[in-house]
C-alpha cells in the first residue's frame, strides 16, 4: 500500500510535468516539492543514489525558476525572453559526449561497490535525466525526446521489480512527455522542412 508521501509525490510529479508542458514557470516550485518528497521516500527506501539525484533535480528546479522568470513582467507562460527552441547539433553532441562517460564511470562504481541490479542501465538513465533536465531548463524541444526514452525504460525496470505503482506513474510521464514534445514542437515552429535545411 503506497504511503501518503508516495501518493502526494505521485500527484505533484504529474502536476509538475503538466505545468512544464504548458510552459508555466510554476512547474519549477511544484517540481521542487516533488523532488523533496521523493528525496525522503528514497532515503527511507535506502535508495541513496536516487535520493542524491533528487538533490540535483532540486538545484535544477531553483535554476529553472530563475531562467524561466528572468526578464518577465509576470509569471504567465512564455512571458520571459526565454522561449522554446531546438537544440543545436553542438549542444546535443556535447551532452552526449558528457553523458556517456559519466554513465560508464557511475555504472562501474555501482557494479563494483554496491548490490545494484541494473548498474549500467540505472547510471545511463540518471545521466540522461540530468541532460534532459538541463535542456528543459533552457526550454529546448529535445528534452522531451530524452524523457520519452527514459520513461519507457523505467517502466520496464519497475515492472521487472514488481513496482507497479511506479510503473503506472512512469506510464503517465511517458504519455505526458509525448504530449510535451507535440506541444513544444508546435510552439517552437519546428517542422521537418526546416530541420532538413
């Protein structure tokens, strides 16, 4: 039976992603609350790597609020100079070049120093999550594509571990990430025509 903390975490997680899709800066304080809740949940469950990742997400939530409200006269969606854009090839390449070695190093440490079940997959998902979060704080369209991949893999992991509530949550996140990609693609003016040029 999920605890009250998990239930509250479930709904704040969904609310945070929904507000992100709508480009509301209020996604950041809701997300900050969510990661603090999950920090406690993961601490109680002795999932210390996941707990640490929540601390990283908390820092991104604070930075995201700043980036999305800087130069804004109000807190309405898209009211700041920071608008949804595509990432450059340089940004994506740099992210991949940083993500892969971090994931390999972290995976090696988890495999050799812990009893982690999926050390390399878990490490890659954590590294990709940080990369996606960076892109999200900068309102880059590609953050949603990375979240889609992450959420799909997490569903498989949680089902394999009999964590069905978490699998359901990540299925909701997956659906929201697809919606986010569609919505942000629309507002960014991205089309396959200008992508090929």
